[in-house]
């Protein structure tokens, strides 16, 4: 726990969190961009029932629309107010990263990771953009925290929170399927490794039940959209239209290269090398110390390209940043 750490460590953590808030706050009132204006005018400023059912294109990040509408009703229509949910979620990424680092590695690694995400320009940018990306990011980190230890857990509240968080992530942006599906698969693998044969099937059954409940909750959350705008607007819009098997497969190397460039934008090359080296060492240590048997990162690297091929799509880079 943080109170057991040294005074320097505690002050370091609090300083990092304060810096994260200050840096993001400095950009909170900059003029709104085009997508933000569209989000506010078409989805946030209208009656809530319409905002949560009108889905002409995926610009409507529904959970963000819900939270931003409440902020707008309570505090007004200034840019900082409309961005408040994204700002809070974006700032929360820093302590959530710290907690996950503590859980998977150690205090020092956690502090370093929190410092890195504090100054990441793309994370700062999405923290002050009235869209749902920072909310999705913070939800994914919370899901990772809940998922750790879940394979052997019988805590119903923890399972319920995991399902609820997954549903809210998918309600925020449907592309969070690229985070939720690998997480469920990772849990399936971890249960297989960590459970004795006598309890393995029962734990797998619990995970399958959670998945079915997630499907039901997600359907209910999207039901207003399906009823008013149609299912096609969610699963068949121009942004998820198939580009064909051949183009998907042959374009994967170029897509991966573009994603790498986007994720490392404005980061010096030597720092990128240090970050990747640290990431690999951290993954190795986590496996060596048996905190996780199969790294989630490995599951993501293997499963995501398979999902792209099955869907025959190359998602926008910002989905993963």
C-alpha cells in the first residue's frame, strides 16, 4: 500500500498526480475541435433520450454522451464543462496505471509508468477532448485491475464489477471489443493454468456466464440505438465496413508500422528504445514471479491481428492509443 512506501515515494506519486492534473487542466479551455462540436451539438445538448438513441455514425460515444449531458445540465456549456468527463477519466489514467504497476510489478516500476503516462502527449490530448477515448482507456485499466486475481476469485461483487465495466467500455465505443475480448481470452487461459482440474470447469463456466451476461447488458445499453437508428448503424457503418481478405492481410505490416509511429509520436527514438526494453523486462519479471502465467500483452499481440482478419478491417489508430 502507498502508506507503507517511503516518504520520497509517496511524495513522488502525489507530485506525478498533481502534474498530470495541472498539465491537462492547462489545455481544458482551448477552442473545441470539429468532432467535439459535432458531439456537443448533435448528442450532448439535445434531450438525453435522443442523445442516447440517435446514432448516425460512431461519433456518438454513448457513455461519454451520458456523462457530458449531465455535466452540461449541471454546470453550463463552456468548453471545460463539456470536457469534464473526459478530463476526469484522462487524469484517472495516471493513478490507475500506478495501481496496475504495483499489482503486476513493484512500486518503482509503478511510479515510473505513472510518470510516463503523465507526460504522454496523446493521452493528454484525449484527456481534454470531449470524446469517449479517455473514458475507454480508464475503464480498460480498471478492467485489468479487476481481472488480476479474478480466475481464482469467488467474489461475486468483483465479477459483477468486471462485467459492468466491460459493458460500459463497449457502450463508450464499440471498438473496445478489441480490449474486452482479449481480456476474456486471457482470463480463460489463466484459469486453465491456475486452477486444479477439480475446479477448472466450474471456473470456466463462471467466466462463460459472465460473458453471456455481458452480451445481454451490452444489448440492453444499445437497445435505444437499435430501436431508433437501427442495428446497421452500429455494426455496419462505413467505419467497420470490410476491406476484403486480401487487403486486410497484405496491409497488416503497413498498418502495424503506422500504429507504431502514431503511438511514438513526439517521443525521441532513444526513449522509445528504453520504454520498449523496460516493457519487455517487466513482462518477463511478471511471468517469472508467477503474478501472471501468460502476459496480457502477448495475448493482445496475437489476438488483435486475428480479430482484424476475421472482421477484415484496419481500425483507426486512435482506438489503441
